[in-house]
C-alpha cells in the first residue's frame, strides 16, 4: 500500500535555469544530480535534505521524445510554510512574479512563478 508521496516529476525546458531558480531564489537544496551518460539527466531538489517529498527536474524535450504519451504539464503544487510573510517578502524581492496574499478558509495563500512561467502556491501552515 502507498504510504507517502515520494517525488514529484517536474518537466522543464532548461534544467540548469530551473535548478538555479529553486536553489538560489526559493532556497531548496540539491539532493542529487544524476546523468545516465546518454543525455538523460535528472536533478532531485527539496526544501531540505530530510524532506519526505522531493521534486525531480527532468528535461521536457527529451522525455517527450522517449515517452510521447506522458502528460508533461506542470503539476499544481501547494507548498506549506510557517514563515509565510517572510517567504512572500523574500520572493517578492527576487524579481519574479509573486501573487497577492489571499485569505482562504484554510489559511492565507499566494502563488509565484518560476523562470519558465510555471505557477506554484504557498499556504501558511503552523
């Protein structure tokens, strides 16, 4: 039986650009950077080295050629933070698209876009 969500596949056009975005701007950590020697590279990133769930950055063009039946769209990801205002302020100062804070029944939320115009959401969780 499934016990947890381990990894989320994120298919991107520019892996190095996305690694820089997630590590330099958002503050994620590189867990691993693998290459099979035949052009297939995957980079595992996560908020911390001990995070239960990580994101794998895959080359969208290469995966599309290898497995054209896959849906390569960006998943709708919701990140949680207990430093909501600090994170919103930090991202707002990074010259990226950051949405307004919205009050939802479940808590405050905002979204941001990565360097490839993919949008992600952040929710305040204590």
